[in-house]
């Protein structure tokens, strides 16, 4: 009888371990599926593109400000004439 109880307890422990292993594998599969859908690479690509766009705008913005200043000066000159 003790042997039966011991075997039953071992079987329960093994079942619990297998269930946990299956759950971990399911989580791993979900993680890998996300990588396969290119969410991660596309996110990094978007970050790089926006960084480049922001850098370009920051590079050009001083020129745009100068153009607006020149437009204001031209308006003042036209009014003076």
C-alpha cells in the first residue's frame, strides 16, 4: 500500500512538473511568435526613422528661422518705401 501511495505521489509531482514545463513552453512560443511578426524589428526601424527626421528638422530649423526674419525685414522695407 505504501508503495502505491509513493508511486501516486511521484506521479502527481511529475504531472505538476510537466504542466509547468508546458506552460513555460507556451509562453516561449508566444514570445517567439511576436518576434516572427516583426513587431520588434519594425519598432526599432520606426525609432530610427523618427530620430533621423527629428535630426533633419533640427538641422534645418535655424535656416527656416532666418527666412522668417528676412520676410519680416522685407515687409518693413516695403512699408518704408
